[in-house]
C-alpha cells in the first residue's frame, strides 16, 4: 500500500493528513501543546488509535509509542555522522536514511524490507511518500515517519 503524508500549511502545531493511493484520508495527525512533540493519530473514523511523545532531556532523540492507550515501546535515533539511523525496541525494525535525509528504508531484524519513505522537497510543507510492503505494518510505519519528522523539526 502507498500513502502520502501532507503537513497542513496553516497550523501552529504539527498537523498532518495521511492519504491512500486513491487520495482518500486514511489517518489524521494532530499535535498538542506540550514540552517536546506530542502527536495524536486518528483513523478515518476519527477514532484515536495512537500517540507519539518525544522524551526530553536525552542525549539522543527518543519517542514513546502508544497504540490507543497501551505503551508499545520507543523509536530511538542512533548516533551517526552522515546518515540518520533509528531503531524500534518493540518490533526489531531498523531505519536507515541517506545523507540528504530525503530517503529512508525500514527493515526487520532479518533484513527484509518493511517500507520505503521519500521526502518530497518541492513543497511548502513537509510531504512524505510511503510504500509499505504489508498493510498490517501501516501504524508502525506511520509512527516512524512522525518520529523522523519530529526529530528534524526539533533539530531545526
């Protein structure tokens, strides 16, 4: 399945709509005022399905992931010089980016491809194209993209 994220142009807090291949809204992401990023994810029926919260006062960026109200684990940015890298402690995935930070791949612990992520640089707002191998992984991949974008935003 393919999705694309599109940040809303006029938004004080992080706010995204996530569209499927048919240009229908699959998910909505709403930022809330807090120290660090805190994003709530809603499905197409406007039901809250998850939250990502940035943990502050850490050497490297950490993001707590919740499915509904259940804590799943963390997405952690790893120390690297030229290419961004993230790990997920709740499913064994590893995320590697290129040096431009526009292209990412997500792989499982066996090296199998889970998804690819591409940032569209020719827009006024952040736009990400996501190609997911298995639709059952959509929520976790969504959280990865949110963590990547939040980390970039915090760094800026």
